[in-house]
């Protein structure tokens, strides 16, 4: 897969803390668990296994956080795309309630890990706003606020258009809701913080160690890197997200991996900052192809959304985000864009994260749907318990069979057409 253009520097690469040493695997080794993928899920799994005394080795084709974990918008949003009532209806009263409780606490997991391990991660937790741009979207956010309030989330409430105008600084939304559990972080610094914590707990992490083969051999899972070095382990976890290849047969065909494009301005003046998200909220909206934006710890305005499915060719591929930003906030018109970057995300058929066990001792975790920071950090805790104890009820979601998307080879073209269509339909903002 071709690398995004430009590869460096993203805002996060330019402002992250220094990367810890994760040298390539040179000599073959053995472990209790081999983990492929050094994103949030793989790193959190390794950390929590190591804290249990389980020897874990993590392998990644690049450095930890290179993929979506270091290229996202940094918004820490609890929950899933589905509301609590829907999840309980889908999974049944008991399992549904446990899943709702799990996804409701995913943001807590992130901020608690940062505090517990004293990670050098710029962060703010002022809440997340979801803006509604249509009457149907307004009904949706009112229901969402009510359902989470009913489940004890203090401070969750629906917002009028005037409320959104005051908290966000634009009149383009009919209303919304605010979730006080949400926040934002420097995502690459967080990935590196997880790496340091896992290393300190006793895990081994090797970047620049792409795995070319994963196979069962003599009762062990053997991961063979391109250099020929091998890791033999009792169990294997694959968490490669939007950068999944053909290591696990058929896995790549079960998801779509669009690019999420992002821009960041120069730091805003104090006067301008007071007119855009003055209280420090993060925000996304109810569009089919949503926009998400916030200000970061350096005072920059950040915006993200979908772009071409293909790898970008140049700055013009981010131009639609610049247009949207200035329609929402005309005062940004003359503020220069200093960073443009993108990263791949994973979308599943049912818009739920998927856990697969295609062979004994092998667990696959894939699918974020815009909730990756909190969701995958928390899944790492659950996966570690499952791997260490063998208890399937440690997992918040059932293990499901892998099912290829019909006509997967056509999905890139189909998704590109859908992206173009929705960008024309997005309430005049496209």
C-alpha cells in the first residue's frame, strides 16, 4: 500500500514527544503471546498482559503509532455509533447492558491510563459536542442525550441552536448534544506513552519488523518477519486496523479502509480563539460523512473528514476541508494551513468492532468507526484478560466469523462515489 502524501510531518509527528526505542527484531524469540500491530489495541493489550506477568512481544511494520493511531483527529469519544437502547436490543438485555457499560467507559480508560503511567500527553477533557444539521439529526441527538442521561451520565444534555452557537461559535447547526465524558489528546504522544508503559511493564516491542507469515507450527503460533527473524508464541493477537494486509486470509476483505483527511491551521490569535470553541470542546456532527474539529493544545484549529479513497496526490486533496472550515468560521479565511495529513480507518459491514478467532489461539480485533482511541484502548484491557484467562466473557463483544464484503474489489470505487455524492449533499458545506 502506498504511503500517504506527505508522509511527514503531520501535526502530531511535528509536536509529539520523542519516540521510545523499539528496534527491529533481529534474533528469533519466544513469548506467551505475539501481537501484530503496534497501535492502540496492540499496545494496550501488551501493557495489560505484561502487568499480569504474561510475556508479550509486539511486532509492527513501522514504528508504534505509525498508522491510524498516530494519524487521527485526537478526539476521545465514548460509546459506539449505535445508541444504548439499540445495543441492548441487538445483543439482548444482559450482554447489551454490559456492552453499553463497557463503551460508556472507554474515554475514562484513556485518561486514566495517561494519569496512571504519568504519560507526557497534551490533553483536555472539556466534553464532546455532536452537532445536528437537519431536523432528523436533531431528533437523533435528543434521543442520544436522553438515553445516556438515563444511564447515569451526569451533564449529558441536548443543546439548542443558541447553545451550540455559544459553545462552538457557528450558526450552521440546528442544535446538538454534549457528552461530558469526551475530550481530546495528542494521539501520537499517547501511542508513544502506551509504548513506554508497556516496555516498562516488561513487554518487548519491535518496530520496522513487518510480518510476512503467521502460521501454526508444532502447537505454537510463529510470526516470521521479512528479515527471517521469528517469534514463537502460544497465542497470537492481530490488531492491524486500517493497514491490514493478507497476513490473515480474508481479513482484509471484511472491511473498507477509507482515508480520513485532516488539516491544522497556524495557532489562532487570542481574539479568534475566543470566537471558536471558546470552552475547549471537541465536536463532530450527524452527517453521513461527518466533519470533526477542535482546537489543540497549541491553539491551532483542526478539522477532519473524508477525502479521496486513493492516496493523496497533493494539497488540493485537502481543499474541501479548507472550504468547510471557512464556511463554518469565516474568520479563518486568512489563517494559513500549516499541516495536512491523513490516515486509514476501518469500517465494518455492521459498523461494530469485530473480534474473530479464525483458528485456535488466534484472536483478531478490527474496526474502529471513529471511536478508535477509547475503544481500542479499552479493548486492549479486555483482550489481555481473555488471552490470559481464556474467559470469553471477558470480551465485551461476541467472537464472530469473518465474512467478506460482497464484491469487495468494487468497494473502493463504490465508496469513492458515495463520498463524492455526500460531499455535494452536506448542507451546503461541501
